[in-house]
């Protein structure tokens, strides 16, 4: 077994229904129902070269005989097939590590510690056949990527696309204004034909499944994600999960920023370590902002940061030898003044403290000392010594804390080799999720870099919850 965050995290990541891709919409056969239950995408952004790539993996549910998918991009894209388990591998790669745990070095019986804030029993946490009939539609490229036939087209009028859909016995589930939104911007459309007969068929005759992930690479003036067209095939809301790789940590603009929830969670966590007045002021302001936002829009949900780190040598080594290096992704930022120590240091202090206060060793004390030697294996986590002025504050209940590594089944971890060539050293990988209501999808998403002074690693669960 490799190390993982917690059982709950593993279950939610591996057993929850897979999410569908964003950046596209579905056109289903007339009187049939193909919906887009969720969205997920891997975005790679080169700000210097102005080159963007996003990878999507469609999932569909419905009983249409076949359906098409349309993906708009600001310039003509290059298409590449990506391994089928790409998003599953990303989920395993970005599993959060567990909460820090107190280490008792007194070597004599003590009552169990009180639950940390934000955990069960503790304090309250804070915290989505194209052919030219006339000059209005032009086919620029046609081909096959994976099991999908595609055509890249440009159109001058939305009704040109609409007419083609009708001629091919499709019912357009959106309005022409959505297509016109992209046509007016002179964007390109990639149309992909999918045969659900390749997917699983349910007893009622409907199909469900995911198709081959596809990467679209194109030039763009900004890192942008075509969300508006997704609105066509969303009923009420969509669960949008993004992995973004760039030289900077990336975020969504304005109200959609994940910092509205993450900073509340982070500062609350840091307050137990003596956060200064400036952070306390920021915490109050951000809580006020969330409260006012929800007062005006009770259904509003903040974007949630789920994992983020600049990928170094240790992180990249996981991809070449996953079983050996899975724990090398690091344990995340430590509280101010804290430092990692060896198991020998821990045991030496435990012995010295006991001998200072006791003339003889009891059997219980001897047993506890042996437990320290076996329980805190350096291969399974990190021992951290806390500064005296923070012990007993917030979640820090002892002088020594155990930072466990994550675990995952070996067979799942071995698949991380498929991420080689996709994840890059010295670039940030940021994972965040937003529940997007249909009325929030009136425009495309613009992604922007986080200010360098605010970039923060988040790979270990914090003992609080986002709002």
C-alpha cells in the first residue's frame, strides 16, 4: 500500500461518479436526452508563448443513438489522444495527506486528547458530417483522434451550424445566441462524432460512459476556458473540476476565486500558530465578504482549492518510479518555527524527560518507548517539533506532531507513469472545484496567476473546512 490522505478522501475520489468535460456541449438526436452531469479539465498554460492546452474527457448519459460534441477555441487547435485513465491518475496524484496527529512523549497514561478544531467533536470549521453547405461554414481539417472522428470548422453565422444539425437529424438543445457568442469572436469549432455503442448499455437501452480524453492545443492571448457553450447541456448546475499547470499558481477571477474560501481556511488554521493582526483582519474581512455574498445570493458557493504545489524533483520522480517515490511529494508547509526532526531525536527526548521525573522504568513506560520506535516509521511520515509558544493552541496539542504520508493501492499508484510528459518540473499544479449554476455560466472562464507573495502549497488537509 502507498500512503493516502484518508479513507473518506479515497472513497470520494475513486467511487464518486466520474465527471464530464467542460468546454463543449452535446447535440442529441431529436427527442432523446443526453446530459452533461459534470465537468473536468486539465489546463496547461504558457504565459510567455501564449500557448494553452486543455484536456477533456467526455462522459455522457442518455439513450440517443449517437451524438456530437462541439468545442470552441480562440484559434485552430491541434488534437492529441491522451491515456484513458489520465484523470483517474491525476486524482491519485493529488490526494491530500491526512491531518497532523499529536505524539505523546510522556511515557505514562494520559486521557485522550480533545478533538482538533474542525474535526468530529471539535470546534466549528469555517469555512461545470460537418461539411460546408455554403460559404457560411468551412471545414479546415478532418481526422480521427483516438476513437473519435473530428472536423475543425469556422462559421460566419450561427444558423449555418444549426441547419447542419437539423440535416443530420439532431435537435439543437441550446439557442443560436450561444453559437453566435463564439462566432462573433471569430473562434474555431471542433466537432466530434461519438458512437455510444462503444460504451456500456444499461438494461433500459440507455448508454453511459466516458470516451477517450483529448487534448486541444492552441494559441490564446489569455488563459481562457470556454464555459458558456457548456450551459447548453446543463440542466441546473454542474460540478466543474480543474487541474491547471502553469509557471504561476492559477486562480479564477473575481467572485469565482478559490481564495475566498481557501484563505479563510488557511488563516483559521494559522491563528493557532499565532497569526498576526494583519491576518486576523483579513480573516474578518473575508468572512464578511462571504456572508454578504450569500445574503444577496443564498445559493452561492465559493470555489474550493483541493491541491496545489510547485512540482519539484521529488514530485516528478513519482512519475518515473511511483511505488518507490509516491511519498516524495512532500508534507506541505509547516507552522512558523516548527521543524522536522528524526525519530532518534524524539526517542532521546522522551527518555530524558521520563528519567528526569522518575527513578525507575515501569513496564508501561518501556512499552510506550517501544511503541515510539515502531509507530513513527520515517518511511510513513514526518515527525515535527513545535515551538513552545504554540503548543496547546489551535490543533497543536503536543510538542511533537506526526505528519503522516498518504496511502493508495499499489496497482493504482503504478499507473502514475502515464502522467510522464504531461506534468512538468518547476511548474505549479493547482486543482480546484466549483459548483456552477446555469445562471453563472453566461460567459467563459478566465484564469489568472496568483500574486507571487500569495502562492501557497496545499497538499495536507487542514483541520478546518472552507465556507
